[in-house]
C-alpha cells in the first residue's frame, strides 16, 4: 500500500513536487501559509490541510520545500507540531547548508522521526520527469524503503550516502560550477559589447568551444582527485599560458571600465599558486590554493 504524503510549501517547486506525487497515485495533502496557493493542487485531488500539524497528522512522509532551514524550523519545531513527528519520515527538500542538514537530522532523530535531506538540481518543469535530478542523503533504509516515492519525483534521484550533509554539499559544488559558467558568460557579454562584437557571434563561439571547456573541467576534477598537480605528458594546460592570457583580459577590462570584482579574485588565486612555485605546473595545481589565506 502506498504511503500517504504531505507537502509543506506550495511555491513553484513545492507545487511541482505535490503534482508529481498526485500523478503517481499517492494520497497527497498540501499546506501553504497562503492558502490560495493550494487551490490548483486541490483541483487535482490533493487534500488541503488548514495547519501544519494537521498536514503532519495526515501523512506518513512529510516533504518540506520552503525558503530555507530557518523556515523549516519555524514550521516544525513549535510545541504544537513537533510531538506529531514521531514515527514520521521528514524529507527536507529545502535549499540549505551541509551543517544545516546535519543539525536538522539530529533534531529530527530526537523527535523520533526519520530524516532524509535532499537537494533539487532541476527547475520545476523537470520534476516528475525522467530528467528530474534530486540528490538525497541520510539513512539508507529510509531511502530504499521509499524508493518508489522518490522515483515519482524524478528519474534521476540519487542517494549519496548515510551522512545527511552530503546532498547539500554536492549541490553547492555543482552550483559553484554553474555560477562560474554564468558569471563567465556575463564577463564575455561585457567584453563583447565593449568591443562591439555581435552577441550572436559570441553565442556561436561558445557552442564551438563548449566541448573543449567541458573537457578541461573534467580533466581538472580528475587530476585534483588524483593529486596530479605537476605538468606531465597528459597535461592539457599549465598555469603559465593561462596567467599570460589572463593579464590581457584584465587589461582589456580595465581599459573598457568593465567590473573586475570577480576576476580580481581569480588573480589572487593565480598569484598565490605562482608564489608557491607552481607557474609551470598543471592548471589543477590551483585547486590547492582555494582555501582562504
């Protein structure tokens, strides 16, 4: 028999989660601080709980998708709500930090509840599809015992391990990759516009060079994992030519009054590595200098 599920938080993502559960045939209860946001889910067959405690009482699994862990705490830790969590499984799909996940897991255990922490690497339109990616961490038995529930949320749901902070830690790492690309895109647009380069041409060059960049990033991760920082026969790029080209970018941005806040941070990492004698080592050597000085 399928477990009953309550979803707390009916923003775009929370609504997508509830919709996917309903489509998979789960008895689903929804709650939101602003009640009118639950109306579209009610029209699809969800029950609407007038309070958080009633949502918890209605379900075996509690899925939380609100703004942050502070909001989760405000919903679940009140004296009228927390006692109802004993014997339930909390699935926290709110963005947060690894330490926040660990603390929430300890708190949930103290209430007699199971806890799975998760990070959604997808936009709402991917939820419930084969391409929907959700990272989970926490007690393996809770994951395996509810695998079909998680499978309803996305075809690429991955359990990373028992340590509850893993999902949010890996999420942060992946977001760092994404923001690196997005801020790089902003720099590229600013340079192109300053030099009167058509942005369509920039887009075409990105399409052409993206596989090269993807290969460089993959190599960087593999070499850092193996600790292979010295240049060798398989080195794709060393620090020296990168730093030389980087000086040209800095000069161009200075001349065209383009904000250098982000790339000045890159310069700090470059100079730290070079001062330590890594000018001619593989670019992966810079990974040793990412901790604050």
